[in-house]
C-alpha cells in the first residue's frame, strides 16, 4: 500500500496501482527482464526489484525515475525515516543508497558471509542484518548494528538459515528460518541484552509444505504467513504466535491495508479479508 492507500501489484512486465474499489489508477509497462517484486515505498517513491535491477518508481505517475543494475542476490530494506535505502550484498557489505538517486551515500565493509535478509528498527537507529553460516558455524546469525557508526551491538546465532526478516512497527523481529525439518516461524524481541525469542512455530502438520512468506499488519498485531500458490494461509497473533485464522486460500502474494484488512492476490482476482 502506498501513501495514497493504493495497492500496487507487480505483474509480468507491468505495474498497476489499484484504489480501494479495485479500479486501476496507474498502469506502467516495464521491460524488466525478470519477475517484479515490490520492496516497499517511501519519499513518494515505490521501490521494485525487477530481475537484477532495483527501480525507483514515482508513486503518482508510475514513471521509473531511477534504476540501479547488477544488484545480484543483494537484499534491500527501507530506512523508516526516508534517509536512504539499505542494500546488503552477497559478501555481507552494506550500502546506504540515496532514496531518489539510488547511489551510495556510505558503506560498511564486507564481512565475507552472505547477507540473507535485512531490515531496520522502527526508529531507524538499529539495523538487523541476517548472515548465512559458514563451515562449522551455526546456519544463521543476526547482527544488530548501530546505524550511525556501523558498530555491532549484539548478535544472535540461530538453528536455521534466515530466509526472511521483517521488523514490525512495535520493534519485534519476525523470521522465516529454514532448518533440516523444514521452515519455521519465529519472533524475537530486542532488549538491552540483545534479542530474546518470544515464540517459535516449528515445521508441523498445520503448515503447508514449502518456505512461507510473511507480512506484518500496520499495528504490528497480526502476522500473515503463506506459501505462494500453496493452500494454508495463516494469520497469527504477532505477540504470542497463536494462530487466529486459517484459510484454504492459496494466494500468490498478500498485503495488509491501513485498516487491517488483508489483500490476497490470485491469478484472476484480488480478495479482501476484513479483520
């Protein structure tokens, strides 16, 4: 959802912005050379992964304002204050990109380990960087870094590789971990002594096979988990991990609206779950 409460959808070769009635308000053709994935929005811009490129798209017109190519397997997150975008490379280096020009403003040195996910604290003062394990080290680790200095404030080692990391508006970290038995969901709370696990959902019969994607509501109270194209979407209480809603829907993607409604993207339609 953008600042005008329009829902942006990335189709093969095209971006669309829909209003609350489902009418298409903006349509932009893109020669992307790969699938489109919307990273987020801020500073009147929509940021889109298009194959090997990062695009800055004008929210009002849908026009592509800037492109940054050859980002490979880098992961991207937005600074909540709109000062820059974070881009972490496969070697663990972190860049702060100008939000309009997509050029580096600053950089932290490479760590020699692949960055698998990245996100910022709601206040914009902390950066959470997930790294893949190497050799005999644990399969996953999260570094808590000070945005002003790049200093590592804390770290936590994990039993699985972090496939996805999303920080909710209340500051809780939500993770998708890939372990030997499958994918699990976990929530971590930041505190003065690092990160503390709130809850974890291990792989089980209540989850569809595959690696889920997660979405957090605007209040931070709900967490939606789904495997694209697989039945079994779940909505969990973000603070306890308790499953409050299960559906047989198999959306390709999902997003929360400002009112807490959950928008589900299917091949031929968009459905809305009112909460």
